[in-house]
C-alpha cells in the first residue's frame, strides 16, 4: 500500500490503488443540500436528508459488501464486459493478482477523479465526480474512455446506477413494499423515478421528491435505450457486478417514453455503439439528481449537457471552495500546512452533513446537537465572521430558565423544538460551550456590547433540570418563556450565560462537584445520572465564571454602572462560603430557584453593580478551584499525580489506582489545565502522568483513558465498547486537540506541540491511518482513523493552530501576536506564515525568526504592514489600523522575532 502525495498547496492529492484500502470514502456536496459519499470504486451513496436517498444508504460495512455502485459498463466486442469503475465480477476476482488494473485517485476539495487502466482490455477510464457548487441538486460524473491498446475497440457503453429513491428507514423496513410506490419513466436522456408516496417515520405522505439518472455523450448526443428496472437489468441469477442484460441479447433496452410501475429502479442508460481507434477517447456525462418535479430536474440536468460545461463547473466548484477556505499556513513542514488545509475545510463539511450522512455516521438523522451548534461558530468566527453575531444571539434562544437547553434543534437559525419525550436527558457540559464561543467572539471583534443584547428563553414541558415537568405547559403556550402578565420575557445574553453557569454551580452531588446527569462532553458517560459527578466540567464552569467576571469588569470600564436581571436570579446570586460548602443547602437553593420559574417568571427585575456581580462570580470561581485542588489531586502508587475527574453512580471516585490497573482520564486533565485549576507545577505532573499512562505514539498520541478492564455499569456505556475504540480509550481527536489547546494556553508549548504533532503525523501517514487527508473523530486501537471528516475536532484544531501555535488572536478586537512556534517549525528561510482574515481584511502574516531562536528565547522586535514599520502598542496591531487597510487587497504583516 502506498500513501498519497499532495499535488499542490490547496489539498489536491494523488494515490495509487486506493481500492486496496477498505473503508475509504470521500465527501462531495453542495450547500443546496446534496450530500454524496464516493468510494474508490464509485460506491457510496447520495442523499438530501434522512428521507431522501437517491442511492441506497450505506454504512461502513456496506462499502465493501455492496455490489450496487455508480457503475459504467463497456461491452467490448470480442472481449466482453469491462467496468470503468472496476465493479465487475471479473475485475474483482483479479484484484489480488498480477492482473489487477492500475488505478490512480486524484482528489481535492469537493471533487474526486479516478483513473483506471486495463492492459487486458486495452482501455482506460477517467471518472470525475463533483456536486456543482452553484446549487443544482445534482451529482455529476464525467466519464472518459480512451483506447490505450493497439487495436480498434468496438464498445457499447452503459451507465448503471440503481435508484433507491426513498427514506433510509426503508432499507430494512418495508424495502419491498416501498418499491411498489415507484413510478418509473424513461425520458430522452434518462430514467426518472417518482414515488407516489413516502413511508417513513412521518407516516404515509404524498411524495414530493423526484429522482433521476441521466446521461449524454460529450456533445449532448442522446442515449440509445434504457434499462429502468433492476430485475430486468441484472436478469435471473445476475447481479450488479454481473448483469445479464448486457450480454443476453434476449433482454432488450427500452426506448424513451417507456413507463413501468412498482419495481426497484435503476438508471441503466445504454449509449450508441462506438468505435475507438487507438489513442482515441470519448466522454459521457452522467447526472444523478433530485428535484420537486421532473421538469425542474430535467432543466437542471440540461445545464450540464456538454463536456465543456462540466469542465467549467468543475473549475468553478474548485474555486468556490478554495475561496471559502481562507486560512492557510506556510511553515517548515509543507505537509502539515496542506493537511491543515483539509482540517480547515472540515467544519464546512460538518455544517453540510451535520453529524450524519457519511458512512461511519450511520446513527444521525440529520439534526445537529447543541455542542455542534456552538462549535461550528468557532470555525465561522475565524473564517467567515459575517453574521456570526446574530447567529450567537439567536442560538441563546435555546437556553431554558433552569440553565438546561433545548436538545432538538430546528433547521432555521435560532429555531428550537419542544421535547415531548418522557425521558429527558440533560448533558451537564452544555452550559460551558456558549460562553467559550461568545468569549472568543468578543476577543476577536471587541464587541463586548453583545453581552447586553437581549433574547428570549426556551420553554417546553421539561423543567427543574430534567427532573420535573411543567404540567401547565401546552403547545398553545408557545416555545418562549413568559412573565406572569403573559408577555414574552427577554433577558440579556449575559443573563443567559449566568443562568447556565449559576444553576450548574448549585447542581452538585455528594462530593460538591457538578452532577454528571445524562452525560458530559463524553456522550457515553451515560449511566451515572443519580450519583455521578463531573469534576472535569466543574473545573471549566469555574474557569468560565472567572472569565465572565473579567468581561463584566470591562463593561464597568465602559461606564456601565449596573446590570438588570430577572428577579429570580437573586436566589442564585447568594454569596456565602458556608452555603458553598454545604451540598444540601446548595441543592435546596437550586430547587427553590427552579420552582420559582417552573411555568413563568415574575417579570420583575433586580439591579446589581458590575463590580458586585464580578466579585460574586469570582468568589464562586475561586471556591470551585480551591475545592477541586483540595479534594481531587491524586497520587498513584507509582508516584504520578493528576486530577480525578469523575464520581460514579455509587458515589465512588473513578480515577487513581485500582485492582484492575491505573485509571486515568484525559478529559479531567484538559479542563483542570484550561481553567487554571491546575497549578503550573501540577500541569508538569499531569503531563508526566499522561505521557506514562495515556500516550502511545504509534496510534497518534494521547488516549482518552486507560483500560478500566471493567464494564462499568455505574458510569457509562463507553465501558461496553472494546478498549481503544471511540469514547473508551481511543485517541479521540477532539479531546486530544483540547488537551493541546489547554497546554498551549498555559505556556506548555513543547508539550502542546507534541500532542498536535503526534496526531498529525499519524493521520497523515496513510499506511497507518488509512484515511484521506484530514482529522478523523478518533483513531482506533489498530491505528485506523474512523468517522472521518465530521468531527468537532476540526474546529478546535483550526482555532488552536491559528490562535495558539501561530498566536494570531483577537484581544478585545485588536490583533495580538503571541507566536508559540518552535524553531523546528520555521522554514529554511527562518519564516513561518499564515494567511487569514481579521476585521474583514485579508492578511498574510509572516514571522521571521531572525536569529533562529527557540520558542521562549525570541520576542517580537518589529512589526511592518505592507513594508511600512508599525509603531506597535505591545505586540499588537490596533483594529482601527487594520480597518484602514483596503478591503479588496491582501496585506502583508511582517513580524521580526529576535
Ligand atoms: C462526538 C460528538 C460530540 C461528543 C463526542 C464525545 O464528537 O459529536 O458532541 O462530545 O463525540 O462523545 P465529534 O465527532 O464531534 O468529534
């Protein structure tokens, strides 16, 4: 097996024999909703949502088991059947022999090209797949056949793409019955499938989506005939890899205008017989797509009826996505820079596909979760900050007055759906993310006034942090919290964040840490809702409270004397260490607060000075820190020390020495470090312990936990997973990256770099990770990258590399430079640079490490903008000076380090 090599700095890569690696898939999609996945033999699927799959849905195991694919057959006179995608019984049989065909994959952002060369048949195919950025609901396949033998070839080409045309639910549920809904017609250029009804979880409804596969010759020439049903195409005893119709003269293709009802459909498109002389080539264009009606679909398809239009579409699609990825690096490690290009692109994929719709992600039905919502904003803040302010404000409408939040998120911005489930789940970490994102926004933009913007609160029957129901609520009440007088209540964004943090502060278990409830960041810590506690997230709630206090003092600095909040918050603003130390009193207080607002709130306001509020929050933050430091710092038998981060459902401490071996979790370390709960000395100790117990270079670095060797039913389903997989001890990219982020933040630069470098080195070593460029959700115990592309880790890595490693960050709107680059990261000219956008201006920032000094020894000695020396106030450029730069041009900022 060979790895891939990059062909340019924009992520284009090439590799041989991609089909000799299993589980590979590649995303091509557009923002209009077409989401495809393509494998090296043109398998995979295409859909616009859970209920609209054009090609039948595939999970990772189907990638090698499925015979259905986007096949393109050549019936070559005197030689037999050859598949341009390699999906024929004969070619499959040759795969591990010397007769294996040569294959080369070339791919870049949102396009995929496969070259296949057959010595036996004397033919070569090149298949380019793309989904046009311009918004047509199509996936396009441009197939070029070339005679690479010595003799003329007489060929009948036939595209054969099975049309599934229904909900993913029906893959096992009523698969046959739903085929009876099918109404299939052939047009001049393709096969159209228009099901009468849809049968899925929404009930039986009239269908509103038409599917089709169409094909023309390179100059628009129409096909000769069609095979519209699977039964006819494969023939009795045949299959998609050995279709009888193409060799049995008794099975005739149909002409345009044919219709048939109630069968599994296939876009079988037979082209005219051609004669290809040696070196001659011929191109075919296949469009697969969706629309609300046949006419609309055919109109879209007609835009791509020549080779030229497809070439243009490909070029425009490439450019569109490349323009969107406006952060890129240039350092001493070119491969890292290009790999990061893919990482920077991944948050865009996650916005399109959500956490579903790629083959590993076979659980989701399309909705996005609360965490993703805020994580997506992180990447947007860096790459496309326009509109993020409103997005943040709108998202706060999902917060309930009890500090929890709506978990069903609508498709429109700021739309949240009432949860009528009787089993309510509360993730105790949810309150943490909005503040982290909002704080970053304020730092990048300087827009501290956002704290005072107002929005509503979410209201549904769920109350008292998932423990009770508001029996008075019904749909007529609506989804927004009201005051006693019936008005919809609005509170500031700051108030929303206070509600989230203060309720959590009191929501403690018997060890006086915040209760784990349904789970925290680790979704699979889901069996400790009675007595479980997450010290890890208690720490970051504390860190947030401290940073919130700092923002409030800034408001004071802007002349704001006092802040108004819902009167009910007065309860939460109690400030008394005796109370803080008393678990029962805290619970009672929280209960009282939650019941005050269980149905509606008074509408009265309280006012508090910024200073008093800040002090109040600082006291709480300090209390959390002290409490964790005093109670959770543990030392194992072998002398290593780290933080315990959890209590289980039996109230037992989770980490430390155990008869089954040492128990340590990475999450507990990440958030104690990030929140500055861990002292500098403690960070040093944690790093040593993590290196000892969690680090394994050969699988990409830091694992999520040690092996507990127990199916720990009193903590979470994660312990049912095999050790080394997913949330049970894999190298889980998101947490590993947050570990790096926390270490960089605390100035542990070598250590932070080690985390990222280990992860990057592993992922980009194809022989080990077996994935295309980018960061996967996790790396399994055998080194394979899994759940590629759709992971929150990408947003965090983008952020960490830009703002920590390169130290290009906002400080209340000014542009601060705080590089934490190691000497080894500079190129041979001692330079390292980043292209990015700040305050709407395109910037190329380049550090020059004049005397080749190591991190810690260099400091910034001069800054120049477009060649002119800049009189810097500390190591920053003021926002006003950036805004003065021409928005249409890219500006160079040169920074000398000495
Ligand atoms: C996934 C989920 C994320 C969750 C994590 C751990 O991570 O999307 O919300 O916190 O698992 O359970 P991701 O795939 O985003 O890396």
